[in-house]
C-alpha cells in the first residue's frame, strides 16, 4: 500500500493511445493513457467505462453528439454505446474499467488494440 502520483506515472511514458496499468481494485483496472487525435469508433457490449481527464481536454463523440470533457471532469460511457474519444492537443486520461475491457472494443483487433497492459 503506497500512494500514487499521477504526474509521476504519466512522466514514465510518452506514447499515445497505449493504456498503462496503474492499479487494480475489485476487478477494475485503473489505467492511464495519453491521447491525441481521434481514436476508432467502438463499443463494449458488457462493460461501462469511466474517463477522467487529469490534464488537457478530451472530446467524447457519440453517434448523436459530442461532449467536451475538461481537466478535473469525467464521463461514464455505458456499455453498448458507440463512442470515439479524441483530443486536439495531448490529453492525460485516467480510465476506470473492468480488467476485461479491450481498448478497441468488441470488434476486430487492429493496430491500436492493446492485449497486454504494461504496468507502471
């Protein structure tokens, strides 16, 4: 049991769209990811996701609208909801989601699919 500095953890990596494992609690991952540009449209049939913006500003596009999520805010994407996160400038995100979640959703794996999380 030790405290975690998000700033220190984010300083350990520079690549975007490659979630890292920062911790686990009750079968849920605490994942850190840097984003820039737009991700792929995807959904998760059975898992909800929580995106907390640590630094920067993120767009969360849905089929019918786009939500802007600013530093210190979070958004929960319910399971079954098609979504596409994105950011114009680098944005630091903390995700809280079940360990079973694949970052590219339930569709076919692609070049952005992360099958094994690097632990920070």
